C-alpha cells in the first residue's frame, strides 16, 4: 500500500490535572480570583477533543511529485468564566486569525541569510504557527506554538521540530491514509507564568508511519 495522505493535528488544551473542581466543572484560577473552565479531559487522540487551540492539516497526493493541502482547520475552543459555584457567567471564543499552516514545499528550506538549506531528501514539509489568548481577559498572554512538519517519504517517518509555550498542555497526532492514529508528542504543562514571552519549550519528535 502506498502512502497517499497524512492528516496531522496539534492541540493546546488545559487538562484536569492543573484545575480544581467547582460544581461540575474543572476550572483554573487566575490571580485576580477569577475562574475559567479547562477542557474537562486529559490527553486524547480524538481530533474533535475539546481544546483551547486546534490546528489540523491533511496533505494528499504524497505518492506523486505534487503533494497538495487538501484542507487545513485552525480553530479556538469556546472559553467560559464561572463563578465560585461553577456556574457559567460569561463565554467568548478567541480569534484564530494568527493560526495557520503555510509554505508547503519539498526538502529544501529558504535560509533567511541567503541560499537554501537541504532537508531530508524526498521529504515534504509545511510550516505551522499559532497564537491566541483568553478572550475574557484584557491583554491576556498568548498561547504560542510554531514549527515545521516533515513527512519523510523515503524512511517512513513524520517529524515535527519547533517550540511551544510552557503552558498549557500540548499534543500532536497523525494518521496515514485511513490508518491508526499515531502519537507524535504529548507535552505536560509547566505553569501559567510560562505564557509570558514567546514559545521557548523546544520540540523535536518523530514517529513511524503505519499504513
């Protein structure tokens, strides 16, 4: 069976492990004594699992010389503020305008200082960048992630190299054709203070393609 497509997705989500239970909901508390819901889960390979940010792409025609992006989906989950009893008192959804996959290409990458950088021979690459913040707090710091997804068609690997914020949790998965979901990375959160500044937690992961 030939490799025809790779579907990859990344989630940034707030796990129950960093929350407290108020009423029926797991919530996270900010320093001004306000409460916001997490994603009511731990790690999950379900593409539709609740997340603060979700970036998904499908690259097709991988057996040809002209791979294409069949679709990309970049969305933010709805945020909720609750009172001390866990009752929802406000809701809003952050903009996904700063979330995108871009620059689909072969094995070469343009060097910002001039020329090109040769990557994995015969590979397909695409870049990803994402930033969004809690819409219910003014000037809330961004959740950030960025990197390059590489599909090594010769060796049969999927590689992601980039960086994420130290909060919240992050997870990356992919499936080849209609095959099983493969875990590429699951990253536990450090602390909300890590949201300040740009993403600085390096990620360099790979996993075998299973058809």
